[in-house]
C-alpha cells in the first residue's frame, strides 16, 4: 500500500551570493525569510528558508549561497529538478511581468499549461522560476514590499523534473509514495499526492537524449515531500530499503526530520516531517531575524559567524 505523502514540503537550490539572493526573494518576490540558518554539511554557508508567514510545508523555498566556496556553475539536465513553479493568483501575471521588468528581469510567457497561464524567468543565479496563475489556491500569502494579497505568492505550485525514462521513476512514485497521474501533455506528465491543488504537484518531463545534470550554482539540489509523522517516515524508510532503494538514516534538521534517496531517474528526493516547524526556536513575529544554529554547533558560534558573509535585510 502506498505511503501517505501530503504534498510538497520544500525545494532547495544552490545559489551564488547571499545578499543578492535575499534581495531577490524578499524585496522583489515578496517572500518572508522564515529562518536564517547554516548548511548542516558546511556551517560556513548560510541556509535561507523563505515562505509564507509560518513557512508552512508546501510554501518553502530554501537556498545555499555558495559564493566564494569554489562551487562550479551547475548544468540542468536529466536526473534533476530543472524548474520551480510558484503559485500566484489568477489575473496577477501582468503585475508580476511589470514588476520583474522594472528590476531588469527578462520574462517569457509560456504556453498555457494544464489550463493555467505560466510566466517564466531566471533568478540572479540562473535558476529557472515560473509563476503559475491559479484560481485554485486558498492558502494565505505573506504580503509586503509592494506586493499585495491580490498578487502575492501563495507558496510552491510544483516542480518540473527531467528524466531519460519515465517508467522506473513513475513506478516508485505511484507504487510507494502515493502519487497519482492527474494529467499529461506531450512529454510532460503531471503527478500529485495529497490532492491535486497547487503545492501538491510534480511534473515529469521525459527526454531520452538529455545530458546528465551537474549540481552546482544555479541548480536545484533536491525536492522535499511532506509526511505527517516520524512513525510514517520510518515505515516509508523501511519499505524503501526492502525494495533495494538506498536511503539515508533519519536526519534531524531541527525544524523537521528528513530522509533522502534518489528515484531511479536520478532526482534527489527528501521526505520531511511536518513538525516541529520554524517557531520551535523563534517567535512567529521575528522569524528569520537571528542566526539560528543547531545545538551541537552553538559552541562554535563565534567562528561560524566570523566566516559567514555579512548580509542586510528587513
């Protein structure tokens, strides 16, 4: 029996400069910084979490700013999430087109996708972003920096991942993770878990001739799905192991617990718990204001702060 994935949890990417990432996501896109932390694998690199007020699962975009750390520019391709889509209200794309153009961001209107209008653009690091205009998203947005409720991002809409062959990846997603096929157009197959509204969607694009992706600046590192409880997460882990899937131990990420594995097509998946959430170490009103370290890193706080790039944000 498939496990109960609730929908998307977050998407994590490697970006260039910390300050330009903050400026783009906060001042231009109008997101909220819900946590300023460090990369658990390299505590001299920030880990920024952006989202709506609480950083609810399905609204979270996270970045590792690796400027100055010798990380190459990545290449998008097979075995990777190649585009991240954010949900905005129907009728809001004209606002976003004008706002992005004012800040020198080139946009392109894509063909209507599964009935929704799509606006594509790049972030400063070369990540492929999309705004999908939807009238099916009732989530409450974060508003600010000139973005009102009528236009504000509701959260993630979905992601597009590229594989060379569909069936092995689709079999794992539908047979184990509980995804269902909800639509198809050409070489693009849409699957959903926990419902088919924005925040629950993954598009799989099949290209047998695609070059293999190379991780680096300007590429998505992984996509995370939400699961309700640690017990369900453990049951999924045991199921994956029994099927021969290489999956990590459960890792404490302070704001959720995670397991990681690759689907047959090569894309790195994370399954993260809903709890404890981002208010476990900061009050809701001041989320993202202070540098938050895991307890085991606190003794090294002075050294960590000395090696992090200085940033300014509201």
